[in-house]
C-alpha cells in the first residue's frame, strides 16, 4: 500500500535526476514532484512530466526500479521500442518527397504505401513530378546496383 502525500508540478531550482529515467532535470525545467509513503518509508521523487505520465500509466502500484526506466514510457531503460517508432513516424510525416522504388516485376512502390504500374520507363520519363497518390514531390529511388556474381 502506498499513500500519495504530495503531487504537484514544480519548476526545478536545483538540477537533479529523474526518479523514473535517471536523466537530468535541468534548472528551470518543469517537473512533477511527488511525496509518497510506502508503508513506513517516505519517498520524495521528481520526474520529467512525460515520465510522470508514464508512471501514471503503470498498472496499480506496480513497482518499478528507480532510474531504470526509459524516458516518457513504460519500457526498461535501453529496451525502448516506442521512441524509434515515434521518431520514424515524425520523419516520414515531415518529408516533402515520396520515394518510388521499382521492384523486380517492374512495379513501382511508393513511400506512401501504393503500388503503381508504368507502361514504359520510369515516372520521371513519363513527366510525373508529383506522386499521384499523396501529392508529394516524386523521387525515384536509385536503382540498386546489381552485383555481378562470377
Ligand atoms: Zn525522466
Ligand atoms: Zn518505450
Ligand atoms: Zn506518395
């Protein structure tokens, strides 16, 4: 059983480490400050706001090891798979081009997840400047170099 005594957002006055991810909380940064009682022990913790959100997502009072978690999520430190995913999502959302890549069958596969068949030549030769599916600038993928086996 644990009891929450204090739970408020503070502004860091003295740099310290986040109890969740062990990364630094810098002076001036907003953070969540909590004081808990675990049976007889007092526990004062400071978290990054996103780490505190992760903590709140933790199923009822499930224990975690202080400083051993990934920043802003429920994964163990170094085992996080959501961050690369999030960043990859951001990257493709921010891209202005749509890459078209031709497979062995001659079908063009687009970055935006479509497949297109062109009668002859590539999209550029056919005067296609923009992807006809997503409207972004069409970029032909460089043809992979075929390694000669011999
Ligand atoms: Zn943190
Ligand atoms: Zn994660
Ligand atoms: Zn596209």
